[in-house]
């Protein structure tokens, strides 16, 4: 299985329930604007019900965090500039704030206006002036954006979704599962995962037992002729690919997004502050560094 930024989810699990007839069920659909699929294996008595629960959970999370749906909680916050946020949205924003501070502002969800400007050929300079997550008010009342700001949680929401699906499966009695939304959240293990760079190809393997993994590769996608991971202050990426192992997929997702923009010494400091388990860095020459 490859570590990449693809947007689908695969579940492979063994149930704790009393053994019964083995069953396998695959579902394909769309979430977060891309194709997703679920491949769940386990006790036959539970698989169908669990597939339905996973689909419902994905739909619930998408209804809160999607940029594609004007009725999502995130879209309503962007449109109004303030919102009485749910506990779930507030929790993701608080984690984003923690990563923002630990990475000297390089993880910044207020990058959305810059995305829009580059996609539409708009005023990039004016859009960059709106970037600054420190100006978002996460106080006890409404979440409030600074004037004309918008949030994108694409660097953390998919990881959050992987964590939530893993939590659902854990509660359903699964003792071994790998949830894959481009970010991986594991129950038990071991799971063998490959480290791959868009330019250098396959570089190695790692073993995951519990915890989570996420990978960011700026050149894996482009928008407006630029790599899809933007430096909030106009700099460029230091790494071709960064893979992060952490206690949660949401944390690994956000951290990997920011670490691609950091020189090595800064990566060391951020990894310590965030309590990351392992970090793998691929440079422009295709060399792999492990922290």
C-alpha cells in the first residue's frame, strides 16, 4: 500500500465478535469532492451494518467540513465570517491553531482566498494579505474570521475523518483495521506501508502499529501553475515529500502539510513541540532522511 495524497478510504478489518462466516463488502461513492471507497472485511453478521455506519459517518463529516457544499458548516462560516461553531469544528480549529503556532504559522487554514485567486486568475497579492490564522478568533463564543478571510481545512479534515472512522470501528469491536483517506489511521497492526515520492518513486517501507500516518508532496498537484501546498508568506517548499507518523491522522495531516515548507532545523523543533512519532523527509535529489 502506498502513502500518497489520493482521496479515497479503504478499510481492512478483523472483528472482535465471535467468529462467524467471513464477509467482504465494498462501497464506492464520493466525499470531500473526490471518489471514495470502503472495503470492509470481518464477521458476516456485522459487515453490512458497519458499512452503513461508516458511510453515514463520512456523510456527516463532509456535511460539516466540505468546501463544495454551500450548506456545510465550514462554508457557512466562510460566507458569514462568524458562526456558533459545533464542538467538532471548534476542536479541529483548535488543533489547527496548535499546529499553526508550532510551525511558526506555516500551517495556515486561511489560505483559501489564495487558492481561489490562483484558480480564477485573481489578485494574488490582495489574497495573500488576507492570510493569517492568528487573526481568527476561537474564543468561547462564535468563531470569527477577520474581514474577507476564508478557511480551507483540506490539510486536516481528511485526517480527522480517518480518525473518526477508526474510532467508530474501534467502538464496534474491531481490533485490527487500517483506515485510508490518503491519511492512514490504524487500529492494531502491523501494517506495512510504502514511502513514495512523485519524482523519485518508491523509497522504502515502514511498519505501522496503531497511530496514524500522513504524507504531503507539493508537486503531486498544481493549481494556477503552482504546487498545491502554498507557503503563507510566499516562500517555496524545502522538501519533495514529507511523511509523518503521529498519534492521530488529523495531527499527521496538518503537520506534514507544514513541514514540507521548513528547513531541517525548523522541522526538528516543530516535530518535538508537536510530539510527532516519526518524520521522513525526501529532498529534491530523492534522498530520504528519517528523524
